[in-house]
C-alpha cells in the first residue's frame, strides 16, 4: 500500500457527509485500489478520526465493522445514530443513507 493510496483514502473519506455512508467496495472502486480490504486496512490506521470520519464506511450489506478502530462496532453504531443514520435488522439502511 503506497503512501499515496493512504492519502487518497483519507481525503475521500473526509468528504462523506453526516447522514450518509459509503462501502469499502465503493471507495476502492472509485479510487482504483485493488481491494475493499485494503481500504479497511488504511482506515484502521486513521490518525485523525475527528476530520476523517471512518465510522461512515460500512460493509456492502450495511453491516458495521466488529473491529472498528475507535471502540468497536457498538461505538461506530452510536456515532452513526447520532448523525441520523437508521438501522434495519442491525444494518445501516443503505436505501436511505448510501452516498452514491
């Protein structure tokens, strides 16, 4: 993973607005990074979660990350709910909140 890839991911994720989420796959496709997993690895090393809202990145089915780097899945869900994100069956309502 290049330093350039990290910077691209961080800049891209910083633009995800409150009330919206994106998937690891969407980000990897838009930035031409070889895998969604690589995006997750980059975000797990986020040094500025206040300005790079990695809690707004979810799995393709709307599931949250059990290994969310800043407190786990429960904290990620709390942050999203505070921003108005709705959940259905424990997953983000992607029909309503997915940024395209």
